[in-house]
C-alpha cells in the first residue's frame, strides 16, 4: 500500500488518521523539493515520533516508491495538501496503473489558508507558479500571462514561489514580468508561513513590501482590480 499523507501547514497539521497510519508503515518518506519548510525535519520527526527519509524529485518520480509499495505499506509525507502538486498526482496514477493499492489522506493547503487575508476563495482564478530565473538564459513570464487571464474575468491570482527563491528576488522578477507582459500592478498581498504561529499577511505596494523581513515559505496574491466592499475592508486592515 502507498499512502500519500498531507502534513498541513505546520508541524501539528497532520490529521489523526495520518498519524494512525504512520504507526503501521514500514518506511516513511518526506517529499522535500516543492517547498521551503517552516520547520526543521528533525523537529518534524520528534513531533510525529517517526524516522523518515527525505526524497528529491527524481526519487519520487521514479519507480522506487511504487516497487516498495508492492511489498509493504509505505508513506510519502507531503507539505500541505498531498495532491496540490501535479507530480504527486502523477505518482498516484502510476501506482494505480501498477496495481498498487493507494490511499490519500488530506490536510490543509496554502489555498485554504490564503482566505484569511479576506479575499473570497471562489473569486480566485487559475493558480500559477513563479520559477527561479537564470539571468539572460531562463526568464519565463508565463506566470504573468495567467495573472492577465485571471484579471480578464475579474479573478484574484495566487502565485506560488519556487523553492529557494528569496523575497527580493521574487518581487524583482514579478516587476520585470509585469513590465514585459504590459501588466499594471498596484498593491499585492504577501502571505508568509501560512498556518503557523508566525503567519503574516501584508497588503501594500511592491517597493514597500520589499523592505520587510519575510521568512519562507511565502506566496503572492495579485488581487483583481474589482473588489467586493468586504474584500476592500479586509485588505485595508492588513
């Protein structure tokens, strides 16, 4: 059996069902390539009372987990919701094709927690991701194209940030991508360490947010230019 278990957003975010399953798993793995954890791995092990092995993308996308799950119960722990990243959905589908039994155990995701800023979840459009640029070689702006699509239907945009990308780098990339795609940006929402005791929400212009001290993981929301009066009131309080 292969279990995909969501950890939620903090070290206590795993469900009771998830904790119960871990007790019966022969091996426990931790996916470590999609997020900058807001806690240490050793701290997580102590909190869950288990030992785990960190896996990179190549190991998760390969045949290792599926082959082991044919012989015994194993678990892959995933920050947030276990199926938020498409790579984990692919793993699930591949396991089922290989006749391996699977079970997904859910927990809170970033998309749940961003609602605390006051923007209405049903008014969000497509979620997009900002990759790390390589100056002069790899500077994609496709994430801003998604923002433009969302704005065309008066929807908010959630922009997920690539692992290892610092705040000043991300904001600079955002400004450059907006300029290249002729997208006018006003105030944005910066969400940091969602679901933890250190969670922060900032609503301001990019140049002012850039001066703040923000810890990973963080994401950016680009609100629609058309806001409900309750959304406006909530953002102003930030």
